[in-house]
């Protein structure tokens, strides 16, 4: 059985990996190359090599109830969408509560130089790990297992070759990791390339002080906002009924319904943001303020850049903007594993062959795992935690991986699914759907919530699990790692959400809501649940109930939906 575990990285994935090791009676040692925990979420004025760096104002775009670790709810008084400094506070609370640092599990300013299998790996599954401290002193270690927790924001993607004339550009340019505050660009003219979350945030922030911001995007984007219906966090709508509906309804119809809903806030075509791809064919951008900045003219949306000439920039539509002072490349990151043997886990086009985005399929012993190498529509923290729970049980021999052939088939199927659904982009190579992926990994652990069991034993919690937000607490109701506080955490989710908002006493009674929407929702949930149960327990019904069989029949009557 594996005992000593090397954890590489002390960010959110590294912290929960340490805890999972302790929960399973393993002995983790975490090597962190910087001088503190937090990883991506720790603000530093001066970026460090080969790692992401955030700007001072960053606020996470997933709510606290959806991003917390499953057995440690974020306090009710914390805001629903937290500033990076509060995320760091939460990480410290988590580490202190579970005594992660008490056992000297995190060794700071240690860089991992090399990780390679020992000569007797086929028998022992052990690894030789070489490290170097800030003084340049090297040390060799032997571990029974290795957990790589460095994330996917590693190396800035700066595609200068795609921008003719950048070498003679008279202004400044840099990657978004080097942006910290807007003040030094007051009164300047700025171009931001890329309309992902960083590009949108930086464009909005700069537009408050600059003379003009131009936001350049090749294909446009669908813009979601943090504030959902009736002021509830947007990701509270991520529930199991919605997911069941998406699995039953045609993809085009689901996209159309979502696009219509989003366009009710503002017309994406009118604002020059409308993409050719469908809503669920790209990782969406979350930004509450961008429409306001476009409406006020402080941000202008532009197509891709054709060329740069001196201080002028020509765009693909032929328009030219002169006297540009700064170009910010919000063009994402690439990842790699430079400390591993080059043939063990090669990365090409931001793709790595990993079973469930975790396990290299060709190893004789499953004692190496990658944690947190996914891009979910939602928070990474609960996913990393679930991955770590599974991985540590694999290390102990409590869970078995399938054969290499089965793993390779699973990898190929996932690649084909992504290629069919998503726009071709490096950011989509590790894309996962939150509920589907969490359920897959939880099934391996034995912690996936049983809807039928909850309905029979605890209807109140069943209703919350089915209709409420798919919070991480659901994965602590049963199985290994079961937490006694999970039930109460689920039942009080909305209380903690509201607790951060009700900061002024009010005698005005809250308006009563009709029970009709709930009745309709429960009815729809029952139908969806019945369909879901039937196709999983009676596969023959797939032929009769396959949506594609009736999709073709109704398509002529609903041409606007496709």
C-alpha cells in the first residue's frame, strides 16, 4: 500500500490533496515553489516565473456555496462572490481547521526539478523526486505516490507570431498576468486582445480611467452575469433538474432557450458580441459590467487585429485606430509537466492523455495522478477535492482503475465529444460539465448521492438536492468520507447565501410567491427523473425514447429553434 505521498503545489488543489491523504491515513509532503499557500489566488505585485498571476481587483466568478470544499462551508458573512484576498482567508481557515500545516506538510520555496519512476517501479510503484530550495541546494526523496497539483495556468500564451508588426509597435504590450492596476494607464488608449474572463475584466477596469479601450475578439462571446434571477447568484441555477433536461432535450433547443434568456438582458448582436457558435459550444465569459461599459462607449468591441504599424492598429474589418499606448494579451495559458520524463506525459496543443483528466493510462502502477487539470463551468475547488478523494483510495488499493484499453477508449470518446460540441480552441481541451464530471468521480469513490434513496429516507433533502444548487455538500451524504454536517449544510445553503446580503434591518415583509412554479418544477423533475431512471435501468427504452427519433419529426414545425 502507498504510504508517503509527494504533493506538488500548495494551491487549492494541493491543500485538498493533503487533506485527502490525511483522511486516508497517508503521509503527504507538499512542495510549494513560492513562499505561501494559495496558488493562483494569491496576489503578488511581481509575477513569478512559470505560474499565473492575478490583478489586484480579481473577484471569483463562482459563488461561495458552489466553490467551497465539501466539508467546510464558507462562513455566512462572507460575500457570495469573493475578492481574492477573502479566498486566501478561506484557504487559511481550511488549512488551520484541518491542521494541514501543523504536521509540517508544506515546505515552502522548494522547486521540484525531477520526478521519475524508480528502477523497480513495476514492483514498488515508487518515485524518485529531486527538489531544489531557494539557496540552490538539491535533495533527493523517495515517495510511494505523486500528486501533481500545479493547475493549468502555467505558461502565458503570447502568440506574437499571429500579430504582424508587433515587433515594431511603438507602445507597450504584455500578457494579462503582468497587469495589476489601471491607474498607470490613465488617459491612455488601450487594446485588449481576448474576451475570456480576464480580458473582459481588464477591459472594464481600464475603461474607468483610460481615454478609450478597444476589446478585440475573433469570434465574439456569450456574456453571463454573476447576478441571476431575483438577485440570486447565477450558478444557483446549476441543478440536477436542469442537467436532466439538457440530457433529454435537443442540443440546439437547449442552446436557443439559453441564448434567448441571455439576450433578454442585452442583445448580443446589437452590442457587436454575438458569436457564430452556440451558447454551450464555448466556455462562457462572466462579466456583469461589460454591457454598461459598451453602452457608455468607454469600451468598443473590435474584430481580430490584422496588423500593427507604429502606434496604429488595423483590424480585420479595415478600421484603424491610431495612437495606441498599450496592448494587453488576455490570451490564456499553456500547461506542461517539465519535471516528468518527456515520454511519460507529453503535452501537445494543451492536450494530455489522462484517464478522467487524472491518470496516465500507460503506467504499470497507478501511483501518479494529476489533480485540477480541468476547465469546468463552475469552481475548480470541489472538483479537485473529489479527484483527490478518489486518487488517494486508488493509492491505497481500495479502488481499481480499468484496463489500459478501457482508459484509452474513454480518453478518445471524451476527445470526440469535445470536438463535436465545442469551438476548436486550446481552452476547450480540458473542458468538463460540472455535475456530470463530479458524479462520474463520486461514483468511483462511492459518494454519488442516491436520488431514490434520499426520496425514500429524507424527502426534504431530496428536494434540495434535486431542485437546489448542486453544492459540494451533496457528495458528503454517503460513502467514504461521509460528513455528518452535510445534511444541515444542504438545508441551510440559501440561509448562508442570504446572510451576506441582509446587512440592513428591514420591517418590510418579503412578498409571498405562488406555489405554481414549484409545482410545475417538481412535475418536470418527476418526469425527467423517471426518464433518467428508465434509460439507466432499461436500456432497451433508449430506442423508443431517444430524443433524435422525435427531434427529426418535430423539426419541420420548429424551424426557428435550429
